[in-house]
C-alpha cells in the first residue's frame, strides 16, 4: 500500500458536501497529506434552449451556489487557521473533465466524493454522475454516504 500524499474532495457546493470535506480534513490530518477541494462551476442554463422561466432559474441557481460556497469556504478557512494546508481549485466547464484534470495535474492519490444517489435536478445542475466518474477513476476513491435522517413519527 502506498502513502496517501494528496487528497482531492469533490465539492458539488451543496450542504451535503461539508460531510465529504470533513472526511478529507480528517484523513489529511491523519496522513499528513495535502488537501485539495475542487468546485466545478457547471452552469446548465448556458447550454441549450429552455422553455422555462430562465431568469428565475438563473437567480435561484446563483443564490444556491453562493450560499453553499460561503458555507464551504467557512470550513476551509477554519482549517487553514488550524494549520492545515488546503488548496481550493475552482474551475468552469464539464465537471468530469475538470475533476480528471485536477487528479492528473496534482498527482492525487485519493478522491473523496458523495455517494448519495443523484436526483434529476442535481444531475441537471451539476452535470455528472458518480458512476461515470468512478468507472474512469485513475486513483482510489472514498464515497461518503449522507447521514441517515431520523425517522419521523
């Protein structure tokens, strides 16, 4: 088994990504590894012609991305303050291509990403599926499950 020197957390800029980032932080500290967090901005509203109220969708999309990024940035800033080297990669384009480019360019040993099933809107907004990425992954992968929600009575 080789050492884990560089870890990449794939952020979809949703509230659930904070759990994946926390796993990345924990493992980076345990292994003394460098931690990278990648955010790929994939604006689905710029592709194709939509018969939807586009201005409303664009505004909602931008608000959600901004709020999620602020939450993730707070986690990253806190860890940097504790001495952990965290490198944030922000790219625009096709998420799968950008993730693989980051893995190759940074010689990543381990990728951490969410394992939950994607719903249609998320797939539309973030433009990728775990299955597509995992099948082509050139390094080890850790899939993080969402915390189960408590049963409602």
